[in-house]
């Protein structure tokens, strides 16, 4: 039995590593004017509800988890809200602009397909949601922390204008699984440099570099 299982595990690990290195539909990307197609996209509509704060330090990032606390509607498609978390640097670039920080809001539809919203952040004013969350980052990696009196909505992470870019990409960590839909918000939010410093006291850089589009089109909403 052992002799059979070990080669299978090794084969699986090699396969995962090679997708991160040689996949053709990887994230993050640089959204350039030449890659953008003006195909009509459905308007984004969100129904995110405030829920008691449940967060975890997973060793790489701060994750805020939701359980049946909202959904995203894109035309006829519906995706339920799962969690959001943060990255530095921000990952996806818009016309070569790099962002020091980004939020990823993850969703899943009834068929298990993943959809992630990227909210890029520039340095500027203090962000009110981060002002609530940063002091609560658990000092060590130890599962979920519930703050029943503090209610948080993923709506607090969305810019006022809901225009977006859409492309087909991948998970940004191993196994770099492809087939993830990415919606990159066109309007960045801001966080202060003190807030970025506060984040960096807890977490190292947790975003991989830019990947080639390999002929993928990026679609832009109005
Ligand atoms: Zn992420």
C-alpha cells in the first residue's frame, strides 16, 4: 500500500508545482489597454449583510469569514460570499500601476466555481474598515476568533463606483488552480501608510508576481 501511495502523492505535488510555473491562465496580471475588450458586461449587484465578525490569522493573511451573509449577482449568475482577506503588495496591476495593498473578496456559486473581487488600495487616507480590523489581528495562528458584538459587512470593502474588469485566472497560491473568475475594481480605495505599517508588523509580503496574459482578453464594464 505504502509503495503505491507515495508515488501518487509525489506525482500530485509535481503537477501542482508545474501549474504555478507553466499554467497559461494565471493570476495576478497587468491589465493593459491592448488587452481590454469592450464587450458588454452585466452590472455588478451585491447583497452583502453585516454579520458578527469572525476572523483568523492563517499565518499568511488575515481572513474574515462569512456564513450565508450575502451574495453577488452578475446578470443571471449568483455567487455566495465566503470570505475576504488581504495581500501586500496588491497583485493585479491596472495599466502598469502597482498597488501596495489589496483585498480579495471570495465567492462560490452552486457549481463550486470561484469568483474573486480584487479591491486595490493606494496610499492615502485611513481606511475605516481596516481601522476596525487591524487592532484585532490575532497574535498567533490558531483558528477563528469570534467578535459577536462587532458586525462587519463586505460592503465596507467596495468602492462607491462598481465598474470592474473581468478576466479568467487562477488561485494566487499553490496549487494555482485555474478557472477562477477575477473581477478587478476600477476605483481603488485608500489606506494610510501607518495602516500599511501596522499590517506589515504581522504579515510578510504574500503576493506572487505578475503573470503573462498569454492571449487572454480582459473585459471592461461601463
Ligand atoms: Zn487572495
